């Protein structure tokens, strides 16, 4: 992932915001924090997300090592998504955001 530049310097905060700074990505991580989920489970818990958007967000998170997709040889084929160790580190960020929202919003 190309790191965004802030004030002429590589900024890790900007890089994280670039990766997870949209609502859907944060909500996907929130839902996966409780354990592996199938695509349809994520789609139904994320009311309003399109299939196309969910697919794109999961692919991006998988590409960056945040989410692991496990394929199962079933008929029809199915997959589950879960947080990697790296992805699990984002749970603290999401919990901090939840606490802030409960206190101030």
C-alpha cells in the first residue's frame, strides 16, 4: 500500500485512515471481531451495503492482510472471512471509537 504523504512526510495515521477510514470497512472489522462470518452473514448485518461494495471491501482487506478468506470444498462452494492477527489489532481502535460515540454522540 502506498503510504499517503502529510506535510511532506510519510504519515502512519494517514496510511491507516486510507486503509480503514470509511464506514463500511470499520463495520466489517467490527462484525468480524466476534469471529468468522460468511459473506451473506456480513451482507445481512451491514444493512444498506451493496454486494459489489462488500466484495470490494473484503478483497481490499484481504489484500492488505487484515482479513483471511477461507474457501471450503462444499457444494455450492463457500467461504468464510475472519480477521488475521494484524486485523485483530484494529479491534482496540474500533472499541475506542465506540466508547467515544457512546460518550459524545
